[in-house]
C-alpha cells in the first residue's frame, strides 16, 4: 500500500516537471521537429541522465555542502557563460547559413543532420550546467524525503517513478511536435533554430544575472532554511 502511495504521489510531479518551461523544453521540441523522434529521444535521455546525477548528488551529499554549491555565484556565472556562448555561436552560424545560401536552395536534410552521440551529450550538459536544477532537486528531496521516512527503498521508488513519468510525458510531447515536421520548409527550420539560439542566449543571461547579483537569492535561501528547521 505504501509502495502504491509513493508511486501515485510521484506521477503528478513527474508530469508537471515535463512541462516546466526552460531551454531544455524548447530544445527538445526543436530536436523533435527538425531531426525527428529518435534524435529527440536521445537528447532527452541525456537530459534525464543529468537529472539522475543531480538527484544522486543531492541524496548522498550533506545539506550544507549542497547549499554552498548551489548558491556559489561562480557556478552560475560559469553555466551562464557556457549557455550564452553556445547560444551566440548557434545564432551566428544560422545567420551565416541563411546569408551564404539562398533559402530555397537549402536542403532540409542537411539542416537536420543527426549525430546521436552529440545530441546525447548536448542534452546532458544543457541540463547539467544549469546549477539551479540541482537546487530544484534538493528542494524536492528535503521536502519529500521526510514524508518517505528517508528510507532508501521508498526514495528510490518515488524518484524512479518521477523520472519515468517525466520521460514518458516527454515522449508524447516529442510525438506531438513531430507532427509538424512534414509541414516544415527550409526557411521554417532556420527560423526554429534561430529561436532556440535566442532562448539559450536569454537563459544564459538569466544564469549570469544570478551569479552577478547573488543577493537576489536571499528569498530562496530563506525558503530552504525554513524547510530545514521544519525537519
């Protein structure tokens, strides 16, 4: 009965997580539309692996250690710079591509070339460099952990169900996005890529702002402290 309760409590959260708006959300949809179902699944597998790594770190590390890591401005700045640089490079490359070649001469298959290993790595690092994700998983862990009596078996059941639900929901998102693929032309593919580049640039700037203005994180820190005192 307890096992079933843990599973049922994890499913809604996993579904909710799948629809959280962020760079990963948009890149996943872009990958599905431009490169297809398999490519999007591989990308998402990389994202999920990063989440599993974060959950593992949060579970096996001390609360104080995670607090010091997740609030370190240097990590936000590093992650922001990586994401910002990647976004700018992608945008510039897309601009060059649209200028050098006439739009009606671009082969959509060339734009949609797939390297599965690079997609997997891209998914992993795009999620991993966002240190805020670690803080998010820590918040879930310290909130849900006491309810699960901090038992390893129950925690494993809960987070496994959460990740599976998250991944399955992503599959449906990928399938829906894939329906648009047949309606794409060369121009639309380039526009989608440019849009994703802009999303990455904005996300990178947001991470940088968190590193440059750490005082703005005080509200979040207070929330974590309150959760700690309640335990």
